[in-house]
């Protein structure tokens, strides 16, 4: 025999009830069916009772309830069957109307009247289903489930209830229908079983009838690994122990209400949670078997709670403080969700429902008034807008590292924990956070324990010029491979240019994002950054593909909010040394990344190589480098046939130079790059410490248009050609180079002969020569393309992937 319980949504419409009929009649064994009221009806009945008590008129609400039931039965039954259903329901409607009328006249709502009103929904729905099922018999649960009133509501009398149900065991038919939620007392008065009452009815019947299994049919596939409304990749848990199910339910998983399944737990009757609207799904099996192969089985949370803390040195070593605290809260009938106490005994924190918070605070102020006045207790602190997150699993027992893994993941994403609780059973680790961090926390923890093979990056990119567009194309081309081979998902969660921005939590379409941005709402970099922070996504990465000082100013705020920064923008790294050092220090403290490999050499591994050398104990003693692909392209292509001005125009058109070539020709770009390399080499240099000779004389850098500037460069063509010819006559070539030796930094032209490593440096290539303690006689050389959107975008992409340590 099976007991099948169907919830309100399963009874919520004619179509849903037809689905219930199909499920019940497909069973191969005898079934006992327990039903809830039609979805929403219990709330409507409560509303009607309150309206009657307040004397404001309940008839409209009652009419809505009647109309809903009439609509369902008219869609389900032919005329003859319909009349039978209406006739059987009529006494329920009459009784309901009479009680509501009596309450309305007396303005008093007794417990007896209230229970009779709110229990009517199950009586009505069970009548409908008993007629819909073939050869089904309707039973009145009030004849079998007996209760008595205590301080916490109606309490089930176990012995008479089990005896009454047990007597049915040998006479019950193949299909039986029972209304859930309702019961009666010794006087025969209507009572109800409270929250989760229909589940409780089903569990009592399953236990009393020695059913082989209790199936709870609802509108979800079973217990989920996390709330699917928050975690898109949450999945159904196939098996839980009773203990795991109870813990998850206590902490917000609303599939079952923990106390209601105690009867089947005691009899070791398994419970199966199934989806009425997806009956083919395997569901979740709950039994006494413990599966410890998976450390953490589920993740659950409770919103709208407050953290109440009693604190003071006068509590240390004093017995009875906890008893008084919990006693004061119990007198106010305040339920405690979680308890956390410092080992020093100087503080006790409790989590409770937000609606009870102020009442609880006042109760404790009264209880500890004397201790507070003597300053033995500092007072009562109340923190609102909190949430509790819990991870649950039998496999956590005696398994080291689970807590470390949990809190490392949470801390790395900038989530502050206010209190922690873990029982000696090691079945549950619970912690308190601010409710604003709940979505982020659930995503982080779920990814850590349930999708540890997969990682997701939320990318926020500013800049859609040649580098920015190229980067998006590379991500699009590589996304499938990264997901398949590296289990990495990159979501473009936001995109911005200088005056527009767009966001999409689920990820923008990479192939159309730039076009969509052109039609997006207005927004500046301040708004873009604040929205990123407000989104509060796990593994967020800000990518700067601009050369903007305004954008670079935002790095500190982003890092402080645990958002990694990947940048091709050299301004921050070459600004004041204190700022450079602060950015790196903040990233270390927050456990995020600040990566800028493409600041020097585009995609060449220069910065990372120097950093690794220094971190491993090596010292950079000397550095020589050609760091501007643009300027190297220019000096390599100037000839008697092609003057300097023509090559400058060519470099601009090919995208090697900045849109304003003066940025390159002034030598500022090379200075910034050298400064960054010097700092990464452990030299605390400022810009004024670098000796610089610009590519062109100072008089060429006036405030004029780019076109006027290039026109004036023509006047320098002959001078530059003469210089080039002179070097060539000596068997040398010109190179615009940077050097660092004994802490002295220099940028300017040098002449090199055929023996020099820079002599054959073709086209827009860069080259860096490093001499260190380990590499002095045989220096390390790094060479390759140092300019161009393609290689720069590739370098930025590589830094993005480094954020997740692939």
C-alpha cells in the first residue's frame, strides 16, 4: 500500500486534478490519497474569518471561493455527476456560511469556529477528487485523527489516532481519499493540524496503515540542491537521509515541514517527493540510508531574519545567563532559528524572525535591566535585514576541510559573516550574512560544492574600440572550448562605452552586444561601476579596454568591493607609486586579482615573468627593452623613399599607433611601460625619476589638431632621414629604447650595431632583455609582437582566464 499526498497546486485547477487522477489510477497497488485544499483557498478562508470578525463583510471573499470550486467541478463533470458533487458539498457550504455569519454577528472568532472555517477547503477538495477517481471511497479524517489543545495549538493524540487508523488496515479499499489538515478532539469538535497539516495527515495515515512508502506530490521535482529561483543550475537531489531532509526543511527548503514527517520517520517508512506536473522525474527519496559519498547534499536559506546579541564581560563564568535569555524569549513565544555563542561566554547571539525582533529586544532589556545598569552587560544589539545560509550533508561528518572550503569561497567574494553555528553532529554548518549578500552567497556556495567542476565568470567590460571588439570576438570563439575542456563559463554581464551601458545577469549575446550597446540607455562610468557593485555577482571581473584616466580612477573602488580588475590601460600602473602599491595591496587583501599584463608588450608574458622572478627570490639588476611596437614599426619603415611623416600616417591607419600619434611619439607610452616594469622589478620609481628624450623635439608637441601635427612632422622628415643615414653609414640602426640599470631609468634613441640584440628587431616587434642574479651572463630575452588590437586582446583574454587560476 502507498499513501499519496497531493498539495494545493496539484489540486489547483481542473487540469491539475485530471493529472492527479492519471497518477493515482496508474498505481499498481492500493493507494490512500490525502489532499490539500484547492490552491489559495485556505488563505481566502482565513481572510473571510478575519473579515467576519472585524464586521467588514466576508461575502465577497466567500463568493470568490464558491466561484472557484464551481468553475473546477463544471470543467470536470458531466451534468449527472456534477449534481452529485454539488449535493455532497452543500452541507459544507451551509456550515461554512452559518459559522461566518455567527462570527460576524458576535465579532468573536473562537478556536473552534476558526478551525471549522479554515478546514473547509480540504473537505471540499476531497469530495471533488473522490468523485473524479474511479471506484474511490471518501473517508472523513476527523473520525481517525484525534487531537487535544495545549499551549502550542492542537496536539495529535498518538495512541487513539494510531488505533483508529490501524482498524482500517484490513477493510480499506484499493482507492481511498482523505482530506488533509483536519482532525477532531474528544468532544467531536473540528480541529486542524497547523502548518504542513496535510503532510502530517498523510504521515499519520502511512504510519498507522504500515504503508510501504509515503509519496508527497507537489509542484517541484523534489528537494533541490538550492533555490532554483536564485540558482539557475540547481538540480534535484535524488536521495536524502531523514536527518538531511529535516535540516534542509528547517532552513527554508519548503518541500516538506519537518515535524510532519516524524510519524513515518519513527516507523522507518521512506518518503518520496514527486512533481505532479512532471511525474517522469525521479524525485527525491528520503529514508534512513546514509550516503556519505557526497560531503554536502543541499544548500538552504532563510530570509527576513534578525540577529540579536547579548554581550558583556559580566556574563563570563556566570551560570544561568543562557537560561534567562531563552526563558525571556520563550515567554514571548518567540522561536529561535539559530544560536551562536562565543567560547569566552562573553556573548550569545540568536537569529529570529524579523517580525519578532523588536519584541525580543525589549524582552531581553527587561530581563537584564539590572545587569545593564551595572554595566555588566553592554546592552542588546539588534541587526536587521539578515539571512541564514546552511549547508547540509551526512558526508561532512569527520571530513576535514569542508568549513575551510566554505568560508574561503565566501570570504574571497567579499561576503561578511556575522555569526556561525555548527552542531557536534556535523550535519549542518549555518552562518548569518546580510540579506543583500544572499543571492551572491548562494551562487558562490552552490558553485563551490555542487558545481566545483565548473566555474562562471561575470564579465563587465568598458571600451568597445578595436581592442574591446577583438576581445569579445575571441571570447565568443573560445567559449565553447573553455566550457568543454576547462569547465569555465564566461558571461558578459555588462558592457559600456563612454556614454552608454547595458547589463544582463544571464549574459549578453557576444556577437550582438556592441550593436545593442549603441541603442542602450545613457550612463557614465560612475553609474556603470555602481551597478556592478549593486549586482553583487560572484566571480565578477571588470575589464578596461580604454586608455581613460577616468576609468582607471575606479579600480580602487572595484577592488575594495571584491571585484577583480583586468586592464590594458597603463594609466593606473604608471601613476603615483603609492596608488600603484595600494591597488596591488587591496587586491591581495580582498583575495581578488589586479592583472595588467598587456600594459607592456601587448600579449607578451613580460610582467608575469618579472613578477615570478622577483617572487622566487631573484633580483632584476638590469633591463633593456624596445617597448613600443608603434615606434619600432616607424623606425623600421622609414627610408629614402618613405619619409617619417608618411610612415607615421601609415602606422596610424594600420592601428599600430594611438588615434593621436603624439601619445606614442612623445615617448610617454614607453615611459609608462618602463615605470611599470621597474616597479614590478621592485624599484619604487616615480615618473620624474625617468630620464626621457622624446621621439620628436619638444616643439612638435603643441596644442593643435592631429592633421596639423602630421603636417608639421613633414618639416622634420629631412632631419630624421639624415640621422638615419648617418647611423646606417656606421653599420648601425636607430632604436627607441628603454633601460633600467642600478635603479636609473632612461627612455630615448640609441644606435645599435649588428651585434646588438635589437639590431634585427623587425616590424612592430618588442624585445625585453633581463639581467638578474640568476640570468646575468646569459640574460633572459622575451620577444614578439608588441602592438596591435589582436595580440593585445589575446593578452587581456589570458588575464581574464588567470582570474580563476586555470
